C-alpha cells in the first residue's frame, strides 16, 4: 500500500517539475534575446564607425590658387592659397606644380614632370604639417623652378601653358618603394579664368590608372 502511494506521489510531481522548468526557460529567454540583440547592435556600431573613419582617411579634398609672374625673364609661381581637409593626421606635406603628363607608360593626372617646388630656407623641400584634425591651410607660399628639370623640359616653363598644369600635394612621410618618391595624396588641374596668370585647382586623390601596354611587333 505504501509502495503504491509513493508511486502516485512520484507521478504527481512530474508535471509540477516540468512546469517549473518551462517557467524558468520563459524567464531566461527574454534576457538571452536581449543580450544577443545588444551584442549585435554593438558589433554593427563598431563596423559602421570603422567604415566611416576609413572613408574619411582616404578622401582628401581641397582647393588651391596659383599666380604666375615673369620677373626679368624668369618665371615664378606663388601658391596664393591652399586648403585641405580629410588629410592624414599629423603628416608632413610637400607641394609641386607638374606639367601635363604625356607618358602613356606612367599614366596619372599628376605624373608629368615637376616644374615648380616649394623650398624651405635651407634649400630642401618644405615639409608643412597637417593638423590633428586632418586639415591644412596656407597662403602665399613661393614656388621655385625645379632645379632637376632636364634641358629638353625647360620649354615646358611657359606661362601660356598654365591651364595644362597640375597642383600636386604629397605625403612626405610615406615613400613609394617603387620610385622612392613621396606618395601623392591630392592633385588637380589648374583652371584659368579671366586673369591668364592666375588659376584655381580643385584637389582630390589621383585615380589609379592602368599603364597602356606597349604594342608588340607581329611575328
């Protein structure tokens, strides 16, 4: 008789235990879902933030104005104004004026011969630092003719060709191992307005171009 009673008691406890487990699970599931949702949102926010930062560091933009002058047969150029934003933070800049690029094997807007450079007082190229906000501005920086111009390139120093030249800004702290020269971060063609000796350039990253293959002779 006692055995039968115990058996009935055991049977009567099982639904209660199942109900307790179900109630416990119902209590835990919302918390688990909330934790997973919070984690997903955090991951999405980090990814979006990283994407925004990467985009800003890659898209340098700005404007420059250039003024030419002919002093007793010597052509000089002045970087009248320059403003950059979204530049790499804290780096040093060097600036050139390039002639039009006609070398199909080295394509790129600002790959032509360097006509003018901005020199520091000791004679080396001036290295001007970008702010911690990725911005840079300057006025009335004097260019000098590139002393490394080859004799056949001297003819490129013609004031009437101002509208075919380019302003190029380089990151002096980032050297291209291929040609051992500073990486260009922003450049743009000079557009001449009413004053034939003054032009404005809109600066942005030079798009990567693919070299034109050299035609081979038929066998």
